[in-house]
């Protein structure tokens, strides 16, 4: 099974969250590429971030982000 393009966008977006502080969030602006806007909306609908345009990671989002950051670090 492979990651779908929309999932890759979500993974890349999660990598944009700074895990050094839970007070750091992101905002995807309305002029962002449609794929990025869709990705952030998907993360919100999955309960991984607090706002449909980003916001902060939820507890589950932080756990996922830690795993994604680790995978990225290992493969890089």
C-alpha cells in the first residue's frame, strides 16, 4: 500500500508544526495552493489540529507529528 498524494500533502503539512512548543501553531492562508488548503481541512476533520486553517495540534496530532518527524529524520 502506498501513500496517496493527498496523504503526502497532509504529512508534509504536519512537518510544518514546530514541536518544540505546543504554543506554536500554523495558519494556512486563503491564497495557499488548493492541495495545501485541502490537507489542512482534512487534518482538522480528523481531529489532528484545532482550526480548519491550521491552529494548533491536538494531543493526537502531537503524537502523530512526533512519529512523522522521527520518520523524516531517519529517512533524511
